[in-house]
């Protein structure tokens, strides 16, 4: 298991929770973000713009693995072209920098939007699963779809497992206060079929993500698996809030591509010949 983890987007919503979760479990965290406050800097966060390849290489240079969360995190925050170009550039740079630095693992944030969200146009069927992919309807979602393809190929070239997590809408503890109002008007959350994850859920994935064979992971007939994450949710239990009645928060599953990557080393996280590159999905 890697010990030194670079977390990109460390100043963001998911990033702060992931950094805290990793540190709580004894990992050495190399936090980086393009926006770094004085307090962040004093806490060791490195300022780096990941649209610049050299900065991406240096940001990852001391790490065994990377949890890559930095991106423009939704459609409509920047122009459509800036959203696509920024995200695809950041993602390629991080994947390529991980290969250049011979990291053991790349875990990165894809998005549920790759499955067709927002569902202003109804989904082809529900609940949606991996067979609803790819259906990008924004340049944000397109940046994630394209990045999944890029990640798959860099993983094959390098032999480094790349794990794309198709996060659903990320909720912070204070966001749960809005949940009761959703129950009076279900249409408010129709756009993503009432899904969400807790901001602390991404902190579980560095422990949970394991490359698995394609044939074993098709989701449609599999029962949901309940995440188990050590020492999580010390102060609250979002699943016991009114939102726990939501049908959205459920399973995770993995879509894996056979890899032709050669064996790289004896480290346990390195793939062997014929190993798989996995794209697990963090469902709503
Ligand atoms: N928030 C959600 O509901 C949601 C849902 C699905 C997927 N995601 C994905 O999860 C990840 C984290 O989302 P979040 O909600 O924490 O977003 P966030 O905006 O809170 O954090 C993203 C961070 O990336 C940093 N960043 C942006 N451009 C950068 C650059 N050029 N170089 C370095 N850092 C840069 C930002 O400064 C920010 O701190 C993103 O990749 C997002 O696309 C988010």
C-alpha cells in the first residue's frame, strides 16, 4: 500500500475531507492546489497549476500514489471550452506525470454526469448503471468521458492502475439541512435521480479501490455493496438523516478494462501481465 499520497484539489470540498481522512489513517499527504491560502501554505500545501505539465510532474514527485481531485467541478462555472480544455489538460498532465514519476496508483474523480446527467431528458432506464455510459451532455461531462479514455490508455502504457470514481453530487455535513425540503418537491433532485455522496466518502476510496477482473464486476445483477471505511463519520451519520430514505445512495461497482501492460515490479499494487485497469464508480 502506498504511504505518501499526493492529493490534488486539496483545498476543495472533497480534497479537504480526503486530506483529513488520509492523515487520520497515518498516510503522509502531499497536498496541492492552485489556490493556496496562507493557512494552507503553513499547513504544507503546495501551490501548483496542474494545467502546466512541469508543475504536475513536480507536484507528484515525492508521492507513491495520487488522489487527483483538481478540476473545474461542474458545468456552468466557466465557459464550456475552458471547462473542457482545463479539465482534460489537468487530467492528462496528472496521468502522464504519474507515469513519469512511476507512481503505484492513480485514483481520480470522474463524475456521474458521464451517465447522462442532468436528466432533464429522462434516462433510458432507471436505476442507471454502467451501460448508460457514455452519455455526456455538457463539456464538463465530456471532459470526464475523454479523461477516462485517456486514463485507460496511460494505464495500459505504464502498467499503473488508474481508478476513476464517478462521484455523485458531493454533500458536506451542512448540506444535509436542505434535505427535508427535497422531500416536499421530489422534482428538485430529479436531475440526478436523487443521488448524492458524502464529502467524506471519497476519503474511503484509497482503501477500497482494488482492480478487479471485468467479468466479475458487471453491476446489473449484483446486490449493492455497503461501503465500509475505517474511522469515518466520527461526529455525524448522514445516512441516518431524513436523506437516508433516498434511493440514491447505494452501491459502488467497477468497470474494468483488460490491460496488456507488462509487469513492472514486484510491488503488490503493480499489475502483472494481463492485469486489469479498473474504473470503479461511486454511485449516488
Ligand atoms: N462536487 C460534486 O458534486 C462533484 C460530483 C462529481 C464529481 N466531482 C469531481 O470531484 C472533484 C472534486 O470536486 P469538489 O467538489 O471538491 O470541487 P472543488 O471546486 O471544491 O475543488 C476542486 C479544486 O481544484 C482546484 N483546481 C482547479 N483548477 C486547478 C488547476 N488548474 N490546478 C490545480 N488545482 C486546480 C481548485 O482550486 C479547487 O480547490 C472534481 O474533479 C469534480 O469534477 C464533484
